[in-house]
């Protein structure tokens, strides 16, 4: 496979501009420079940024239709990417690549269909929080996928044959990264996770996707609604999932629905749950705060 058949994909959108200079510097510092850049563009002018970031001649952008949802922006771009690439490395443009990001992803994809990597957690300014995102050593990342996700749009990479089988992205999808990883798992893709941090991941202080405590009742409820939306999208939209995978997701959905009902019906239960959640040693993966199994005694009765 020619080196030019590997694509680095990102998305640019209004509000990301303050982060693009640092992102661009980290992209230019890759130890493996043999890739093409594809940018899904939503609402900003790509040409001036390509020039400013020193990416002339390397970047190709795909401008989304006016008014497109985040899902449509990515679906439109990825339809183009899979036409003439063999491998896709996803990197969010508000994060920072470590120099080995592309090289390690290329190496991982030589043996696996989907690879993820650990993330250094940072605040919104990029300051290191001293924590690393990723599954615990020995955890089966595939077995965890019905409940949690470690394959994000900043730290995952796909063979395009696998990615093609995971499309299309429904227009109302919010947790696009989890949907693609779930479909890849359901269809039997070989998944792997690199425990070495290859990205610096900025956590929004009030974002529902935040993985480290402290958590608040509002954020737990927001995360729960996003998780339930994910299950609905995954189970109700084509391509249809194999029976065993659909059953696992349905069971996880039912559990999350029971949790939501319990904490909505009782603010006291929600408060006790959040207090106990913040006292647990955190698992630094996406969606761990929802229906936490260590705290079943607080909500499943």
C-alpha cells in the first residue's frame, strides 16, 4: 500500500479557530509525514486556514451542505474519503497530536481493522491534568462497547473497508464515534487499543462528554440522554446489526432506561448517586458515569 493512501481526517467548524494553530503545529510535527489531510468543513473559510497552518498542497476539504447537521458534515466528507484511501486516522481539530500519532496508527492498522489510543487529559487551555484516558489494563475493549466507548473521533483509526461497512451516519446521530465503533464491533472487526497516549484531549469543564470527576447531577442526566439516543440510533437505523450484538445493545439500553427512570423519579436518589460516583476511583472512558454498575444498589431496586 502506498503511503499516500493514508488519510488524516478532521472537522473544522465555528468555534474551533482558537485551537487550530496548536493543532496545525502538531500535525506538521508528525514523525510519519506520508499522509493526505481531508477536512470536513462546516461554516468557516478553509482556504485561509490551510495557508495559515502551512498545509498548502496537502489538504483537501469537503464543504458540507448549508445547514447540515454535524452528522451530515462527517457523512459527506467520509463518503469522499473512502473512495480513494485505505486507512483513515481521526484527529479532532481542538486537540493536539503527539508526534507519533500517525506512525502508531499506521502500525496498528497493519494488524487490526480499528485501533484506538490513550489520551492525555487536558483542560480547555491545553494544560495537562495528569490523567490518562483509556481502559484498565486487561479490559476487553470490544466487550465494553455496549456500555462504554474508548474509540473517539480524536483517537481512533480505521481501515476504510471497515469504515465503509459502518456507514451511513444517520442525520440525527450525536455520538458518531461510538456508533461507528459499535457497528465495527458488531460486524466482527478486529479492534485494538494502544495504551500509549498519542493525543492531548481537551475536556470542557461542563461538557457531558467529560470523563473525570467531579460530576454533577445535570451532567449525569445529560450524559444519560445522550447514551439512550445512541442506543436508539444504533438499534433502529440501517445497517441492521447481527442478532447477538443487537441483543447486547438492547440489554444495555434497558439498563440505562431503568437508571434514568430511577434518578428522574427521585432527586434524592440522583444526589446520592452523584455523590457516590464522585467518591469512586474513576474509569477514564466515555459514558462510565451512566448506570454505573458499582452503584446499582442506589438505583436498581
